[in-house]
């Protein structure tokens, strides 16, 4: 959300319980689950990508952080959830290893990307 807080709502009938999962202190621009729903990617307005594992209920882990060009979007490469692909506003497409944030490859499209 705009405050950078990931919330969990447990809904049962007409009752619900609200739980704060993690606070990354930056507005979240997008989030997406891995194909097996074990990992959540959180992309911020400042160009940072975090991973969050709902089953482990821990803190979000900063995976990627850009200085020169903010990430516009990120998604998992399927099958599995070991790799993700990202695109920056400047048009750079990158493939990342999610375990440690290693950039495996990149391609510059030489155009500015918009949503």
C-alpha cells in the first residue's frame, strides 16, 4: 500500500482479523505471487524489489535496489520460483536469481518503458 505496509486479512464468515505482515517503509507499486504461492515479490516506487514468504511470517527481504533507473515491474520466470525478470523505466530488462539477488543477464531495449 501507499505506506509500505503489507497487510493480511483473515476472513471467516462476517468476522475478520487484520495482521501486519511487514513494513518496508516505501510505497508499494506492485506485488505478485510466485506460481506456487510461496513467495511474494513487492516492487516499490523507489525501484526496490523485496521478497516475502507468507508461510515464514518474517520480514520482507530486500532483493534488488537500483540507483540509476527505477524498476517499473517485476515478475517470476516460470516454471518454478527461482528466477524473476524485471524492467526498468530506462528500458533495461534483467533476469535475477532470487536466492541472492544475482543479476544473471540483461538486455537494453534502448527505449523508455511506460505502463
